[in-house]
C-alpha cells in the first residue's frame, strides 16, 4: 500500500510540476489584463485609491496616472502570457509593485483601521496580498535561470 501512495504522490507532483508554470503565467495574465483594463475604462474599484496615491506626483494629473498604471498592468498581463516575455513581465511587475505599496506609506489612514498597523483595512489587505503575487513571480522567475534553461 505504501508503494501505491508513493506512486500516486509522484504522479500528482509530476502533474503539478508540468502545469504550475503555465497556470501561473495565465493567472498573472488574466488578473493583470482584467484589473488593468478597468482603470482606463473608468470602472475600477481601485481608481480612487490610485488617484489619492499619485496626487502628490509633480507632473501629470491623477486621471492620467490612473490610465498609465492601467495600461502598464495590461502590458504586464500580456507579457506574462508568453514564455519568451516572462522575464520582462516580472521586471514590469516589480516596478509596478513599488507604486502598489505606496498607499501603506502615503495613505495610512486608508490602509489601516484606526491608525493600528496590525489591522489593515480592506484596501490595506488588497495591497498586502501582493506579497503573494511577488512570491509567485519569484517562483516563476526562478525557472528561467541559465541553469534551468535547456
């Protein structure tokens, strides 16, 4: 019986290894294209948060930045869809994540409840969950090192 479980475990692990990369790339593509395109279309629930975050920038209006960020996210999503552009996607994602975490610093009254940094608001949770997106990008990017390319 122990050998049967080991065989099943190997099959499942092989299946996960085979499909994890395409699943991650397609998931990134869907999420970034979908959430990104909502911004220039004017229907993003994150629009007010984005605009409040970029209002201090010395050039361009918050509306302009909302559109730039939205299209940037669409490009991230598209580049994740193709294996050959995954490294570009990861670079664009890391650059985008710098801005994504800005509300935690510049808008703490929106990102946290009652000034308590241990209790993020729904907006704060929305931002903090990006740690998982960064981790998934690192896992995916690690598959593209020279050592792993054949």
